[in-house]
C-alpha cells in the first residue's frame, strides 16, 4: 500500500470516528496543525492534559494500526451518550466510534478498548494525528500509527530464531478462550433499561455455528453440546490466519 493510499485510509478512519463520537456539538476531523509561533493554544493544552487517560485499541488485519482517542472534556461525553459516569466506562462509550474507524481500515479485528497513557503513541513521528474540532476549537485528538509486518513502522524486525526463543517463554501462559453464539448492538440507554425477563435478540439464527475466540480473535467454529450437564463446544472447523481475520 502506497503512502497516499495509507493517508487516505487513515483520514477516512478519522472522519468515521468523529461522526460517531458522542458530543453535544458535532465534531470534524482534520490533520493536526502545529502552531507556527510555537505557542500552544489553551484548548490544545487541555487536550494534552488528557493523554494519560486516552482510550486506545489495536487493529489487526489487512493492515495493523494502533489507535488512540484523547478528549479535552470527557465530562460532557458520558451525558451526551445518555450515561452516568458511575455506570459505564469511557472505553465502552467510545468503542462504537473506534469500531467505525476500524471499519475503514479493511478486513480485520479491533482488539480490547481500554483507557491508558497514550503519550508515547502521540509523540511518535510515525503517528498520524488528527484534530477533532468544533467551531474552530480543538476538542480532542485521534492518533493512528501503522505497523509494518506486525511491528511499529521504522522499528527493526525480529529474526525468526529470536521470535521462537521468545515464544518459548510464554508456553505456560494462560489465555482466555471464549465461545460466542451471537452479537447485537444496543444504545447505552437501552442497556441500562434492561430488567430480568428481557429478551435480547442476537444476530445469529438457531443452529448456526458458534465462534471460538482466543483473546478476542476468532480461531475456530463449533457447535454447542452438553457434557455431564455442563455446556461445551465441539470444534467443527479450525480457521487459518486469513479466515480468522474476517
């Protein structure tokens, strides 16, 4: 993929994210402009103060990209999404916007969305930074850093021998295996309105295979069975790398 195509793709991801960010005012995304006089405007100072609590995630697929969103005023985001700060995390509220950004990056999987310090990502020269603005005021930043062959652009790739040696250290590390029978998308206000007895319709018909996920990535399909009165899954198909990214 050439640089122009990469730039267009990241710009489209920024536009998609800005369109879905819950905000009292509509936000637009554009390349971050550094002040010519070196003096940082007050609104950007406010955004910079939020770098330690940015919402970040990694996308792995046709391309691999580290994503981060930092907002200057998070106190207005949760109410705009119809939520109270004590009831839902900022990562949960911003995940739909990050999903929209990830959809512009091609086939792949968006990993865990979490809150953490994104200073290093925004300081990296390889990171494309977009200003999230309203009425000429910068309300936040969106950062996207492309990885080349699974590593940060500009980093030195690790040799196969070294990789095998490093993987040997984690042979006994436990990972989370999840079986998913379906998904749905709901507004936060609808989730908060759920009560015992409510029925949530999923996006999969009865009898369709369940997905088997390892740390959030699909690795196999299977069917739900019962073994000694416990639910279990019988593996029916193991996916290769390309299929697992779909």
